């Protein structure tokens, strides 16, 4: 800004040196001032506009930061609910003999465990309705479910036909 002021004064001094008529010099100086004020007004308008845009961006950043913090909390809660530590032992109650025992799943999830007391096989339900392999429906598990649904549908149709008679 200091450089601009210095250059402006140099231009005015050059005008004073080259114009001898006092009235013409005053007129030209006033017009140069008017032009410079017009430019400064436009610069101020642009600065205000940019400041307004910057404030909008700052407000949006604050809002996004809040949303991200909320999402991180939700994700952390989901991780806490869904993640099972490899050192975690599960307490299982045998449905056959009511024996309570712990099972170590550090080597991976199992679908079945044996009761140490009665030696019965206990099937574990991990509440996963979807196929673990995310297949196209052609895996053994999905085929069994499809066949069961078809059999249920056929039985329903047969029952309806018998009721119609």
C-alpha cells in the first residue's frame, strides 16, 4: 500500500511539472483524485464481497466440523458395538444342560461349539441374515434358504388349493 501511495504522489508531481496553467492543474488533480476514489470504492466493494464469501465458508466449515465430530462419535459407538476384541471370551449357556462356560474366539468366529459338560453341539446365531461371502445367491447357504422359501410357498399353495375344494 505504501508503494501505491508513493507512485500516486509521483504521478501528481509529474502532472504539476508538465502543466503550467493553475486552473488546468487543479482540474486535472481533482479528476485524478475522483478516479482514484472510484477505484478505491470498487476495491472496497470487492473486499467486502470477498469477506462475506469468506465468512460463509467459515460458517460452513464450522457446520461441517460439527457434523464430522457427530459422525465420528456415531462411528466410534458402532465400532464399540460391532468390534469384538480377539482376546474376548464369550459366555455361553448350554440350552441342553444349562451349564455356563466361556468360549475363546481368538482364532475366529465359530458357528458351533461343544458343551464341555454334556458334549452336545450348540449352534451359534450371530444375527447375520446376509451371506458372509456376499455372493450372487449361488452359495450353499443361499441355495438352502431359497429352497426352504420355495418349499414354504409350495405348501402354502397346496393348502390354499385344498381350502378351495
